[in-house]
């Protein structure tokens, strides 16, 4: 799903002159989640990256870690984010106070949908460094029949 989302954003990232450097394990990671809700979480995070990231490499990685599957998106913001991470996840709050064209809902929706599915959502902000981390309990992958 994450690979598909990156493909969907490829043209948008090229127009924004943004390079995403993905790093994923060779083996697939499995979680129990609603595909539509998870798609919306990933879409909102990639959209946020596309709108606000500096024209520089952004990294995205996924990895199983201690019984969880962790997805992280890290980029450098065009503007310093002089706002606490928790405040940035509130509805209608944007990191750029001068922007008023649309409400800031993306991160709030992503967090709500992640938590609704039993996952955890966190933002780490350090000056202009922005990092979103989504994690879900790892599920056993599909088992193959004995005669396969």
C-alpha cells in the first residue's frame, strides 16, 4: 500500500522538485487495518510532505520493530515550525500561521484514523525538521498451505 501511494505521488513530487528516498525491508510487513483508512493516513502524510517540504530529499521508511510495524516520513520544512508537535495535530492549526487558504485537517485526520485502528501516531519537530511516525501492531503474514 505504501509503495502504491508513493507511485501515486511520483508526479506531484516531481512538480514540487521533491525527492523521496524510501527504505523498506525486503520481506513484507503485515498489520490488521482498514485499507481505506490506512490509505487516507498515508495519503495525508504524503500530501503534507508535498505541500510543506523543502526542495530536498525526504526519507520514508518502514520496518518491523519490537512487534510493531513502524512507518516514518521525515523531511525539512520550508519554514521553521515554531509550534509544539501536539498543537500542530489539532484541527485547523497549520505550521505556517500566514496560510489561511484551507483548514489544517490532514495531520488531525491521520492521527484519528491511525488511533481508530489501534495504531499510534506521533510527530517529532526540531526547528525545521519534521518527522511523522505511524505504528501498528505487527500481524502474522498470510500462511501458505502445507502443500504449496
